C-alpha cells in the first residue's frame, strides 16, 4: 500500500476512517465523533462510502444487482475518486475528515460474493492511508439484534449468520492493515454506547496529534 506524503507546514488535516460490520454503529458513532471534534473547535468534514460522487452513486445503485469482481472494482474506483476529489482537498484545507466506511469495507464486503481478499488488497494498493483507521468489533449476536431491530441496509445483511462472518472478515482486515503499518484502532462496541465509542476515538486522535507535533 502506498504511504502518504504529508505537507511539511503541518497544516494538513487529519483523516479518520470508521469501518466495521453492519449494525455495529458506524454511522451513529461517526455522528457523535463529528459533534465531539467540532466541540473541540475542529473544522470537521463528514463523508461516507459509497461517496456522493458519480461512481459512488452508480455503485450504490448497482449493489443489489451487480456482484463480485465487477462490484469490487466499482467500489474501489469510487474510493480513488473520493480521495482525489473530496478527501485530499478537505485535508489540504486543514479540515478533519471522518469517513463512514473506507478501505476496510473495501477489503471485506465483496468477500460475501466470494472475492479473494488478496485481489481486494491489490486493488486498493494505492489508496490514501487514513491517519487513523478505526475498525469496530462486536459480539455478533449483539449486532445481529441491532440489525434486525433497525432492518438490513443491503443484500449482504440478509444472509443468516452474516454478522458472525462479517465480524471475522473485519478482524482479518484489521490484522492485515496493522501488519502493513496502518494505524489501526479496534473499538469493541458491544458494551459501549455510541457516545463512549466516539469519545475513545477522539481521545486517540488527540494522542496522535500530540505525537505528530512532537515528531515534526
Ligand atoms: N452502542 C451502540 N453503538 C452504536 N449504535 C448502536 C449502539 N446501540 C444501539 N445502536 C443502534 O444500532 C443501529 C445500527 O447503527 P448504525 O446504523 O449506526 O450502524 P452501521 O454500522 O452504520 O450499519 P450499516 O453498516 O448497516 O449501515 C442503530 O439503530 C443504532 O442506534
Ligand atoms: C465501501 C463499500 C460499500 N459497500 C456497500 C455496502 C452497502 O450496501 C453500502 C453502504 O451502505 P451502509 O448504509 O453504510 O451500510 O455500500 C460495498 O459493497 N463495498 C464497499 O467497498
């Protein structure tokens, strides 16, 4: 995977991605996190994948009907476009970018269609690294219950046992990313409220910013 070039003036913003199994609470936690960071005075840009750009809109439209490698390529194309047109410009403007789904989702979701994780990893090889990749982890029974209360968002969440499989896929993705040198924060969110998970992430971002200031 590509490593990022950081601007030498230290003005570039911080990029945090939040991924994890369906129903783990990504969207809810991102909302709390954005509020916390904004309350600290940060200029926060919340985004998501699929992005609202043309490839993201197409991917979202086709998710129920297109499968496998073709869909993986579409989501990865959206990711590269998302980085180029939205994430990097926001970071260059000094904003804190929080993405609801990013690379780890790209390493996981298409595995439900049988796509080889090595293919997914290679496809994403040049994706911009988040400063902090948060991966939510949870007891699969807890998130299966949250999903059934809220209702599934996509075909991947209809399969019985999908929560257990997805938890395992995200653990594998977190291990692979950590082994490749990503800064990964695993947040176990079965027994934490969304606000508590967001506070944990915000705390880690503060530590990272202090470390980066000391290092520069
Ligand atoms: N501790 C918790 N943390 C986060 N969400 C929780 C928690 N407890 C219950 N929920 C609820 O779980 C449901 C799923 O949350 P959310 O939609 O944020 O998940 P998600 O990971 O974004 O799901 P998806 O991948 O399907 O979009 C919501 O109704 C949310 O209110
Ligand atoms: C990034 C990414 C997303 N998807 C799919 C999975 C879902 O159908 C949507 C995301 O919607 P949600 O409300 O956040 O669950 O996008 C995918 O298949 N592959 C990906 O890489």
